[in-house]
C-alpha cells in the first residue's frame, strides 16, 4: 500500500494521507488487525462518495437559487399588459405610470432594509415573505382588473391596483436580494465571483422573457386578440407563492463563521481596529483565556491543532455563541459605517441612479412607445413588432450581457494580492465594461430621440437590443464592483444601499416620460376629443435626449471613482 500512494498523488489522484485526519478510527483491536489495504480502500471509497454527494448537493442548492430568480422578475413584463390598462380600464398615461412607479418604489426603497435583515439573520425568511407578498399582490391585482374590465361588475377604485403593486414590488425585492446575497456570500470570495453574481441576476432578467411568452402565447384571449390579464395575474400569484416557499427551504449561507473571521482579520491588518472598544475588549479577553488554550471571544484566534471531541463539546458553549453573534454584529456595523462614509460609494451610486432610471422607464413604457410608432388608421404594431416580442428581446440581450460581463470580468479583470498590486498579465478592468455598456445605452437613446425609428419602426428591435445589453451589463457589473471594493460580508446591506437608487430614477423618469407624452396628447386634442393616446416623435423625443445626457454624466462620475480606486491600489 505505501508504494501506491505516491503514484496516485503524482497522477493527480487523491492520496490517502490527505484524509488521515478525517478517517474513522477502528472501533476495536480486531478491526484494526483486519484493516489492511482493502479496509483503507473501503474508507477511501466512502470518503470519495461523501465528496461526490457534497458536490451534487451544492449544485442542487445552486439550481434552487437560480429557480427562485427565474421567476422573481415578473414585474419586467409590465409593458405586456400596461397598454391594456389604458384601453380596457381607461386609465390615463399618468395612472398607468403611477402603477409602474409605485411598483418600482416598493421594489427598490426597502432593499436596504431587506439586505440588512438578510445579513443579520438569514435569506430564508425573506424568501417566504416574498411568496406571501407575491401571492396576495397578484391576486388582488387580478380581482381589481376583472371587476373594472366587466361593466356588469362594480369597479374597484384605482387605489386598489396601486396597493396590489406595492405588494408585488416588495415581493420582487425580497426574492431578488435573498438569492443574490446568498450567492455572493457562498461564492463571492472565489475566483469566479463575477459569474456567481451574474447567474442569479441573469436569471432575474430572463424571467421577464419566459413569463411574457407564457402570458402572450398560453394565456391568450382569442376573442379580444390580447393577453388575458386576469388569468395571467392568477397564474403569477400561484407560481410565485410556491417559488417563495421553495426558496425558504433551499437558501442557506454556508460557513458564515469563517467569512466573519476572515473579514475581521483583514480589518485588523488594515489598522482600522486600533481604536475599537470591541477589539480592545477582545484582546483582553484573549489574554485572560490564553492559558486554557481557548480562542473564542478573540478577533484573531491563534492556530490550533485539529479539533478533538473535547473541543467540539467546548464549541457548544453558549457564551461562545453569544460572543460570535456580538462579533458578527460589530463587524457588520463597522463595514456599514466604512461603506457609507466612502466618497467613491456615492459616486458609484449617483451614476447608478442616472443610468438605471432611464432604463426602468424604457422597460415600463415599452408598450406605449411602440404604439406611438403606429398612428391611426394603423391597427397598431404587427405581431413581429409587438410588446411581447420586445420584452423578450430586452430579456434575452440583458441575460446575455449579464452572463458575458460576469464571465469576462472573472477572466480579464485585474486581481490583487498582498505583495503586488496587479497580476503580471494583460487585464481589462470591470469599469471598462461598465463604461462601455453605459455608452451602448446612450447610443440607443440618441437613435430613438433622433426620429430614425419613427420613420422605420422595424428598427425598434435595435433599440431593444442595445437597451437590454447596456441595462443588463450595468445591473450585473455594479454589484460585482460593490463586492470587489467593499467585500461580501456585508453585501446585502451594501448592495441594498446602492440598489435603492433606481427607485428615485424610475420615479423621476417615469414622471418625465408621462409629462412629455401628455403634452403630446394635449396638442392632438384639437382634432380628437377625449384622446388618451399620443402618436409621433413629439411623444418621447425630449425625454430620450435628456436620458442620453444623464448617461454621459454617469460615465464621468464612474471614471472619477475608478481613478480614486486605482490610487488606493484597489484592483477593480
């Protein structure tokens, strides 16, 4: 047997010595006498089986995280039924936008709170809450739509639809942040952090595509020639209620204690803990317990021998568990304070505000923008240029952009180590990808505002593609940058603070779009009484010129933040 082990190691196999510390000891002398080569092989087979089962279990949990976000982005299908709020429920453009803006605010404003709860407790609670909010919200929206769509039923007030989309927006936020935070903490410290974050974010974007296709193809009202909104809402209510509780079972942060210890050690080496009362108390506690060779209650426990049965029993000490909880709370509070007082964070957040607001407004109003391209007597967009088609285009291109930027950032982005600033290889910064994607967004806004698409509606697919590529890349790269610059220990809270920015952006640009659109309607009222729709370039040109300017301002802010990170030696 000794002669076999070296060969196995040389050939890239697993040497039996690698598992000596974990091999079960013979229960008796008789067992040890008969534990020859065959016994060792049986042990190795058992250990390999455990490893394989562990990998399968890990992949199964990853798939469940992806499944939750494959349904979480149902709100991105809003443009599929938004125009029907105008034609069937007789809502004005302001009311249609009020519903979408309410959903955006409910989706983004609570993100810091939900991220905080995810960091301090666990993501399972948020996933269960998401299922409840989705189930109730979509069911209420279905009932409101049904009563208002049938003349023989008493109509429910507009406020009821607003309330329904508050629940839908909050459910989206809960499901999204629970899945992304779980992936960030479990995989964000490895060499594939970009892909680890891009996967759930891409799944979120992809959900709008497949849900819009289900609605337009399977839940179709053949008598009216449009999606059956009532059945679609009922379908989403049941589906997302079940997915929320699936996440409540599957989502889990693995080895969080090690994550906290590593983060504390990094802060200690940086010199930021010298004036911390908690740090000083921990050092004093360490010195008083050093003679017992125990390390709990310390920030940087000394190296120790492999755990024994006695050590395992000691780890169950309630005082140690309480001290670990205090350490975690102290660390997360410190990380939050450092994050909020970092000027570059505000530069990143301001740029995110300026870019995502126009993107959200485009997605929410995609249906009404398309309708402006087909004035009467045209019957409206053909099936090849329908809102469902462009929702799918945006979702597909957004998904591809998220996966591509996540993968390429892992392969090409610079990496840092304690001894040199950058690895000696050709690298492309994540900020290069971020600035390029923002340029693509501004390009689509300029083309749309110029009137080229108004004359050639078939080119709207180009606009949807550029919007999807730019928007998806920005939403993938920004959380990756947050995890690289400020770490993953407090990722839920940190990303939550930045992710709240699209709420204000969506509200501002939704209102701007509605105002310009309504002004276009007022110009037509001389020839059309009680007109609720606008047609032509005047309905949106001013809005998209202003959006393009904001995209270029965001590029400048991010370039300034990038320059400051390079001065600090942060490899972004």
